[in-house]
């Protein structure tokens, strides 16, 4: 294996780690929503002082959800950057192979000559829908239980 293949494998491993972390962060957002529901539901029949504490906890849960969205978005953006880096490395490797073959007068195999490298799309799909649903559910919880 040459250096390019090792670097590509390294970037692919990073993409897998980021994807795994993204799933973990989405699970944390769901857990945050669950705790917000439990805390708000439990404070329905409490006095005014505990109602204020429940509202503060709800605000904290909203802030936590926004922070989790920001962190998750960063992982998605890093994955897209890694995809472009992998593409760049593969293009450079293919061009180097063609250049070396031209200089030495060798004939490249058909699988190298016919290699098609797909350009990654520029579109970054942020997890906006997921966090929007979680945030709307959190707001519904506040409307239902925090008066």
C-alpha cells in the first residue's frame, strides 16, 4: 500500500468516527428532550417556586439542544471536508500515475485509464429537521406543563 491509500483510509476512519459521534449526539438530544418532559411533567402540581425552577430547567434544555445542534453540524461539515480531501488525493494519485506512465513510456492497465472519480457534492445536509422536531416537541412540552 502506498501513502495515498493510507491517507484515504485515515480520512475514511475519521468520517466513520464523526458519523458515530453524530448519532451519539442525536441520542443525547433525545435524552435531553425526555428529561425535559419528565421534569416539566413532574412540576405540574408544585408551588410557584418549583414552577420557576422547572422553567429554568426548560430554558437550559433548549440551550443544550442548540449546543448539540451546533456540535452535530460541525461533525457533518468535517465529514464533507474529508470527502473533498479524499477526492483530491485520489485525483492527484491518478494524475501522478498517468504522468509517470507517460514519462517512462509504460502502458497503464485499462482499470486505471478508465477510472472515474465522482466529485462530492457541495451540498452539506445539516441535521436541521431532526433538531427542529426536537425543539418543537420541547416547546409543546413547555406549553402543556409549564404555566
